[in-house]
C-alpha cells in the first residue's frame, strides 16, 4: 500500500482537488464550480476523486486545504494542513519549476503576484478588495457579449486590431465596452481589448513597482485563456509559461505541504456521506455582534470561530447541545 | 450648577492622559466614550461623507456615542493633514443631527504650543492660570511618555510571555490607576511599581525571533480596532513588533529638520503628516535587520499614499518585504488574515534560508 495525499483548494468560483503520491505524481484530479456552497462542492469533488483512486494501491494519509474556504473545509476533512493560497501556490509552482522568478496568478475574485528568488518567496502582492481585472470580471463580460468563457481566448487571438478599453475599474471598463460595441467595433477586437485590459490592470494595480523577472509562470483559472496569455507576453516582452495543471496548482501545493508536514491522519472517502451543517450565531455580548460560525457533524459541534473575545467562546458551549 | 461632561474620541489608550489633563485644567467631569465596536464605525460611517478617511468616521462614531451617554462638551484636535478641517465638519454634522453641545476645536490653533492651548482653554475656564496649565501639561506629557515606553516593551515581548495575558492584565490595571493620577508624585509612584512588576513577568524569547516593524498613518496605527488588531495577531504568532510611531515620538520629541536629514536619500522635503516619519522608520527597520515591514493607512490618506512608492524603493534597496494595508469601514477579517498568513510564511521561509 502506497501513501497518498489529498489537496483541496476551495475558491470563491471553483473547487479543485488532487491526490498525489510521495513523488508528487498526480493520481487523481478534479475541477468543478463551487456554486456558493463549499461543503456541497467538496462532497461532489470527493465523489469524483473516489472513482479515480485505486484504493488497493493507495491510502490517503493526509489532507491539506487552501483557498478562501480553507478553514471550513479543513475542519470538515480533518486536514493536517490549512494554508493560505499564496503559500500553497508558491510551493506548488516552485516544486515543478524550481527556477521560476515570477508567478502571476489570476483567480475568480483575486489576483496576486509572487516573486521568487532561488526557490524562496521573497515578495508578494495581492489585489485590494476590488475584483477589477479578475476572472469574475471576464466571465461577466463574456456573458454580456454572448460568448462562452471557453471561447473567449481563441476569439481574442483572431483579432488584428484590439480595441482600447479602460482598465482601471470594472465599472468604467464595462461602460467603455458597451460604448465601443455600440460604436461598431468588432466582437473579436473588443474581446482582445478586454484581455489587454485585464493585463494592464494587473500590471498597474497588483504588481505595481515590483520587478518582474523571467521565467514567468502564469496560473489560476484565467491562465486557461490564451488571449490573456498573449497579452501578458506582449506586455512583459518575454515568454509566459502555463502549466497544463495551472488551475490545480494551489491544490497540488497544499497536498505537497500536507506530505511535508509529516503529520498523518486517517482519511476516508466516506466523509461525503456524513451530514455537515454550519450555523451562524450572532453573539450579543457587546455591540461588536461577532458572527460566530459553528460547524456540526451529524448534529455534533466540531468547531466554531468568529468570536473576538472570550465572551463569544462561552456562548458556543451553551449552544453545543441543541441545533 | 451641574458639572459639564467633556469627551474626546478614542485613540489607543490615550483617553487616560487626556482625562487627567482635562480634569486638571477644566472644572468638569471627563466622560470616556464607550469602547469602539463595529457599531461605532457603523454610525460614524452612516453620517460621514463616503470618501472621507476612516479616522473621521471613527471619531464621529465616538462623538455620537459619547453624546448619547451624556457628554455635553466635545474636543477635536488640529492636525497636519485634512484633520485640521475635521473639527468643523464634525461639529456641523452633529448639530445637523440635532445634538446640543459645546465644541472645543483646536483646528485653528497649534495644539503643540502651550500658549495656544492656554488661550483656547481660558475661554472655557476663566479661572485657568498659566501655572495650573503648565502643571497639567507636564503631568500629561510625562504620562504619555511613560505609557509609550511601556507599550513599546509590551509589543516586543507580549508574544513570548510564559503565561499568556499577564502583561496585558498588568497594563490594564496600571491604566486604571493612571486615570486617578492628579499629581506628579503619584504618577511617578505608579510607574515605578508597575515597571517593577512587568520586569518580573517571565519572557521566553528565542535567540533570533522574527521581527516586524509597524509603520503608517497616525490614527490607523495607533487605534488597534481600526487596524483589525494586527499587532495582536503578530504577537500571537511569536513575532517581535516594533512601532516607533506614538504621541511622544511624533509630537513631543520630534525634530523635523533632523528627519529631513535622515531621509535625504529618499526625499527632499516633508510630504506632510506622518509620511516622512514612515520613510525614516522604514529605513531604520531595514538597516537594523528586521524581517519585514507592515504599512497601514486609511483608504485615501494622501501623505501615506505618497510614501508608498518610496517604501517600494526601500524594499528593493534593502531586500526587505513590505506588506501594505488600506483600511476603510470594511470589517471582514478573512482577506486580512490571508495576507498576514502569507506574509508570515514568507518571512519565516526567508529567515530559514538565511541561516
């Protein structure tokens, strides 16, 4: 029986899962939409992964979680490692590309730049609390133009004369786009212009002032868009590498971290049949009204968080009995 | 005659020396506003212009909560940025809301000059004498100095105490006693006693701990609620936190000419408010082997925005990572935590590598 590790990356838009062996080889992988319900998404994910893993050959001994729902899913799956997505992405990428210097990452609602020197993260930046220039912007614009997100990139490549679209703010970009469309600009030009706008926005707002050095690796959901890749290559004047598993890099990274942690906890795919529930409680201890999240497994409280002080902690215990 | 109740918005623990000074120079009662909570920020934001900086909103929230608790006199300081105009605007907003109160606004005078304070305060207390004011200010300045020194010590050691919470509990008790101080002698006594007790608290600091510097805009740095208690988070992760910005360093013992000289590699003139101090501190931290710098400001703070590109130069010159935060009235913690965690991982890995 060989040891295997499960990494789960639960983002705002998509949920990714991989199972790797001790040589970082991917045994199983899956990518699906979160649809606003991380627990349900993870259950669907496990169902799919369950079929791909040969249970006679591999035994999952550790789980790692990352992404914005890492804490919740970490509790549900009893993870050995719960890590932020920046570290997870960096670990994943540097494992496969040890000489990488710059990592671009554009996800559903955040984007980040990670600078690496000699295999070590030396600096990073993340977008502020605005979704400009991220995947959700592209997907909402493609819906407006009546194009599938998957067609977006190839269509952009056919453009010879990309339209200029204001990139600073999604609200401005959107009105600019509508205006240009009504003026009679071709669809492929507008699409190519949008790809350029995403890149300009990224370079101006996320990586501002940071020194971008080659080799560059680009990942996150948006890295599947060839139009954006091309726009990046033109703006940085160098090749931009996109791994075939670029969308899974966070999950791979956290699986590697789970392996490296040397901590082991038994894991079974049967967790998909257990009923998990969350409940938000407003603490009335003071005017802060902390929202305390309680997680229940089959009706039993397994964890809770969100309280800023001890008063909130006492309240959880009282709630433990009833649900 | 009923004694009037005076109040000043929260900023860190400085309500204590302010209470002492005001009690000594005015014949009135001091009302400490209720502690800042989410609700303070909510009501403050509700009645503030949307694009004004977060400190304005916090202050307004504190005023309203103080008035609701029975305060009838409010104070606002002047400042070296937009803060100078805030008093006027606060007063107008509160009057429009229908509150009745006396408003002492230092926006039009220099609050750092004792003569200006005397002129202003004489209006509200005709019995005030120069001697009485001088005595009160001396006690106030000394108390702030004492508090700042103790807080510096706590920041650097609280993450490593043997029994979590000891230093904080001691300091809370000390603040309670400081509130009752009315003479220089009792201040000295309290200081001596608590300093002794704090020195006795067992600290298990490793030989080479992770050290992080905390710089940025005045209010956001000084009021822990407005920076989402970042210093506490850092301490919990066993990090030494150094912060030079406090009232004594920026008002009492600040020499602008000296700072200009110190930062001349990066700037030629003062960019207003704490911008220059931020650069000076950041360079000092970079030179003294710190592992990272955290820069905080309220959204739209112009002096600090001007400082950021210069900070980026320091970051590159000294190879020190800087994490930037810009706060407004959002209260979601998860984004902040993700960035802090990643920052922590990064500086830890960098440190490992250096070994």
